[in-house]
């Protein structure tokens, strides 16, 4: 009996000890779980505060985009290219939940030295409740079609002959090819929606001025392998400082009936027939042959004075290769058919081009610049024509023709030894009578800054 009682007593002690141990383990586990739970709650609160701060910083960027859109539409004349501002963010009950500070300026990391359409923007967002801050920076481009030499097509031997030169920002909405002779593209930036083909001695960029390249497709040697723009083979002359495999699709503004109706509502004279502009001579062939063009087009002291808008329901033919036409003033000459230019046509005073004097040639069809053997044409400072040229279809530069200004067209065709030199800032002086194109933004770089 004693042995049984002793056994039971020992067993009860073991059970008590086991229960005690289990209790301690349970308390330890519960304490640990509570600590982990509080830590997770802390992380969640921290994540929530950082997420709110990030959303507020993004709201600052959206606010800047809105301000820039208003500026582009002419609704905010006080927009500055260098600025910083702070604004509050409110909830649906009008309580302040945070603030953002936006700091922006032209993007000094690129080569857009004359036209500030590249921007670097920093937005710092602060969540009031947590006090946390996050900062983001974006680099973007503001697109206006008149900030470029623009073509929907500029490809191959059929459109770009040998020994051509394109200098300045170029946007090609299709494929771009420099595959013949010693063609050169320089300064940039270069935007190509499709593929780029380069071969022979043709060159994109220069060792001492590599370009910024934005390309939606792929670069190839002509009829050859793929090319890395940042590391081309030795037989491919491509010099790129910065490459972004991203693009935005933009379309040529239409020169159509609604556009012509818009122009008719401005300071405009309209001609039924063809217009010839010669050596101190203006001639109309057609119904309006006796129409007085005084105040719009007239020669005064040997200089063609231009003003306002002239719609020609027919062709516009300019000059002869034997002489130079000097012009003074601002005007848009708009043809429903072709524009054919043969003589040299440049501003009378170079120092005020394009601010004080700018000729814009606009055609619903084609513009033919046949200035082979015309006066001038030795280079950027001695061109055959200084103007903005816009058309629905094709702009063709015949052999040796040199343009100082810009070309915007469906197709760009360059003859042997022809050259286009973009005149920086020319888009700012075009006025409302050109086919309208609102600025759009392309964000090509996004990063969070840690401070």
C-alpha cells in the first residue's frame, strides 16, 4: 500500500512540473507573438506613412503636369522654367493630410541648350500624420512638333541620298535610314518611332558631340546585324551619349478644310488661282488676277514685305535661280496645291530672324525646293532658303539645296549634298495660323531620392 501511495505522489509531482513547464512555454510564446504583432503593426504604420508620402509626392508631379499643360495652352503666362513651390494636400473633409514641394528646371544633363523642352523635376511629399517624407525625381520631354525637323518617313536611298546633312533635333514617326554615301546627322536629339538603319560612311552624332537617342525599335546595319547604339562595332559610326528605348507616337497636324476655315478667321487674304513671286514682281494667274495684295505681299525698295496670312487656292511658285528674294516681316503663305521654290529667299536682316522676320510656307500637297545652282547654298549661314516649311505630303530638297529653319512633313526627301539646319527657337515665332499642335509630355526617367 505504501508503495502505491508513493507512486501516486511521485506521479502527481511530475504532472505538476509538466503543467508548470507547459505554462511557462505558453506564456513565452504568447509574449513573443504579441511582440511580433506590435512590431508588424509598427511596420504596417510605417509602410502606410511612406506610401502616403509617396502618393503625395506623385500628386506634386501631377500638379506640375497640370501647370505645364495650362502654360502650353497659353492659360498660364506666369510659368517660369526655373521655379519651386509648395502646396497642401487635403482629404474629402478639407483637412490637410500632407504637403508637396516641387522643384523644377530645364534638364542640364542633356544637350538641349537653346530650347528648354527637357525638364528635371523633384517632388518631395510629406505625410502629416506620420511625419514621413519621400522624394521622387523625373526627367521628361515636352513635345511640340515645331521643336523638331519632323517627318513621318525619312528612310533609305529613295528618300535620303548621299552626302546629306541634317543638323538639329529630328523626329521621325517611322523608320529612319542613312544608308548611302557620307550622310550626317548631328547635334540632335534624335527621336525615331521605328527602326534605324545605318551603313557605309554615314554617321549619327559625332565623337565630340554625341547625341541623345530615343528609339522605339532597333538599330541595324543596313541589311546586316543588330547594333547596340551605346557600343556599336568599329565599322558603324554612331555616337550616342544617352539612349532610351522608349518613344511616344505623335502625328502630323492636318492641313485640311477646318484648318483653312480657322485661318480665314484671322488676318487673311484669299486668292483664287496660282501665285508667282518673282524679282520685284507678284503675279496671279486665275480668277483673282487683278487682286490687290497690298498690306500682305508687296515689294518696297526691292524687299518683299510680308504680313498676315495668304491662302492661295492653287500653286505658289517662287522665283528663278538667277536672283535672290529678300523678305521682311512675318507671314504664312498657304497653298492648297504645291509650293515650288527656285530662287534664293532669305530675310533682309539676318539679325532679326526668326524673331523679327519669318516666312512660313504651308502646302496641302508638296513643297519642292529646286535650288540646284541657285544663289547661296554654301552652308548654315549662307542658305538657299530661310523659312519654316510645312506640308501634308512630301518636302523635297533637290541637289545642293540648303535650308535654315525647319521642315515638317509626311515625307522628307533629301537630294545629293542637300542640308537642313534647324533654327533653334523658330517654333516660338510661328503664331496661331500654323496647324496647331499641343505640347505633350514623355517621362523617360523616374527615381526615388534618398536623403
